[in-house]
C-alpha cells in the first residue's frame, strides 16, 4: 500500500490532513488491516478539548477493541456520522470516506512532529 502524500502520520497509525486550522483524522490502511472487520466506533464528543497523543475514541473489531489517539491538540468540531451503521467503511476506505473526526488545531507546531508518507512507510518496515 502506498500512503497519500497529502497527509501526516502518527506512530499510533492515525493520519491527519489539514485545511486551514481544521484537521481531519482517520486510521491508516495498516491500522484497519491489523484490526480486521470493524463493527463499532465510539467517537469523541463534539466540542471536546483534547490533547495530542491522548486516547479519544475506540474502534471495536471482530478481533479486539483498540484506542484511537489524536495526533494533534484542539477542539473536536465534527465526527463522521456516516460511519454509524457503516463502520466497515473504515475497512474499505480508510484514507477517504472512513475518516473519523475533525479537530480545530490549537498548536500547528504539533504537525511537525508527525511523519510524511515516506517516513511512515519506513516506520512500518522497521516495525515488521
């Protein structure tokens, strides 16, 4: 799998794409593959103030329940309500329609701590 170059990636296998001061966050193809078939997602609350690297959601799959960590700090502006009842969209379109939430960034500098697509691919190779 090649990872889109227009986003940043975390070591916890989340991706971030930024427009203005709003970041859209989802889990990577690697993460959804490791999880298996996703059956439920416990989303964060809209307007919640969150700190980078904190667990703010859970994904339940046929294999396990896994935490989702926010790669950046800010305020949750939106959750992907289209996933309610269609959680498998995260499996089929993890880098597209399977996004999880949007967050208004409170510290743009945190983006510099994340990996680009090439660095994330190298990270995955090191972990294998």
